[in-house]
């Protein structure tokens, strides 16, 4: 089957619409209440930024941490424990929500208090004494106004440099947009325009970004995506039809009849530099069927080839079926004439490589490369032939 990405893209592809990128390393959305209960029971088992990321993903309807314009739009409040003792863990505790106030995470990583804080040690002792002995939280809560903002921006700066975190909310995937711009897909209108996932294209941005296209580059992209052996044969000769208005005529002005310059005898000419062949295989029968014109992978292959080569080259597809899996024909056997049907038994032991499908412009499938009367920009038409 197609390999969207070598890791985990297939499991999360359903989370994206057609416009945008499928997140390969996104954190799954968790129930906020369950996450809060789990983190409150064992806060020492979490790293600070990892837990902040989980809370951010658990509230996809709220702004990202550090970007909210109002306190009521934040899923979590951050504070510091005013203590001078050695911190055994980054997170001290998580206090549950009270009324309209969100939960409060108390940490010891960054803040004004403590031996590494900006305030004098005496103020840290004063804050600790007022909080624990007098149950007066005023000074600590006042300092937490600045702690929350500092930690939120610190987390936001860290998250901005982590490509995987930007995939947690694909609509805000800034890193993906940067990669897309490198391979010519930075414009939003160019996303989700064909059957190939945009995440696959980003995975091959280094190849798509080359101005000079090569057979090796196309072979790498197709082999990685389709998961089958791929070979590219260049310089496949074919006939190019000449539009009636551009054919040579004698006795007319500007009729392409100048000997040695633009005179062409006939209504077509032979060309061997504007067409190539894609050879897939040897394939098993299941893979062979999915690359037939009505197969689930045929249109994806055509879209990927067109994205890489553009509309300036014609191409054709040759499918090679392994000899042991060539189906035998008998009455009642559901085979497709011209595609999966062979008469008799293959005695030479050779793989079945006689099916060639016209895939792009100007091929034997009836397209006219010179006039654009074929498959250019329209619905793909496929014909089969035998070499």
C-alpha cells in the first residue's frame, strides 16, 4: 500500500481535510478532565513543557499557550512555588479549577523566587512564610501574574523551534508552510489539489524543490510512495500530431513550407526526447490491479508524476506481473479483457510485461501533444497496448 510517510502519517491522515498537511507527529487529543486527574495524581512524572503541550492539545478550541488575549481564553495558569529547598522535580503540584478559574500548575523551573530567582532571598522567605504560615496568597499570586506570562512566552518560544509541535494544530503549521515554500507549494491554493497527500509532498521537498527534474528524482519519489520497484526509461520515441492549422501547405503565405526551416511532410512527426516510460514491477497480482486505470493507486501515480514533471513531457506506464501470478483464463473467470487476461499458458517463464498504459499527454491513447487536444489539463484517458 502507499506509504504516506515512513512513520505514523497513515494513522493521523484522517485528522486533516484536503486542504493542508497531515500531521505525522501530532499529539492525540485527550480528554481535559482525564488529563487533569492523571497529572494531578503524579505531577512529578511529567516534564514541564511536555505537560504544557498535552494541556494545549487537550483544548484545541482555545488559543495556544502564550497567544491568548484574555485570561478566560487560557486552559491553564502557571505559577511558581516560593521555596528555597532543592527541587526534586520540575512540577510541584497541579491545583484543580475553582469556578471560572482554570487549573493552576505550580512549578520550580523559572520564576522570581528561589535561589536562582531575580528577587532577594529574603523576599522568597517572606512569600513562603505568608503562604504557609499566614495562608496569605496575595504576594505569591501577584508574582504569579508575571510568572504566567514569562513561562507562557518561554514555552511559546520553545515550541516555535520544534517542527513536530506545529503539527499539533495543522491549520497553524508554520514549519510546514516553510517547507512547502521550498518546493513550490507555499501558496494555499496549491494545497489539497490532487489525490496525493500534501504531507507526502513535504516529505520529498528536497526533490521537488530542484529546478532541474531528473529521472532519478522521479524514481525515488514513486518508489518511496508506492512501495513497489520502479524503473524510468527515457527517450521513448512517439508520434506527435501536428494541428491542421500548422501543417505545411504549398502555395500559401506563412504556410510552414520553407525547405530546410519549417517544412514537414505529413500530419505528424517522430519525437524521441519528450516522452518517458515508468516501469513498475515485477508486481504481485494485488499490486498489479491497483495500478490499472480503475485501481485505487492509478490516479495517485498520475498526479504525482504530473506534479513532478509538469505538462511538458509525455509518459506511459508499463506494468510487469510476476510470472507465477499470471491468471489463467477460462469461462466464468472474472478477468478484464486487455488488462488481466492472457490466453493459454506462458511457457517461457517470463514475467508478463506486455501491458502499457498511456498516462500523460501526446501518447498513443489518442492525445495530440502539439495541439493540446489530448489529456492536457482534463480528465485522464488511458489506453492499453502491447509492445
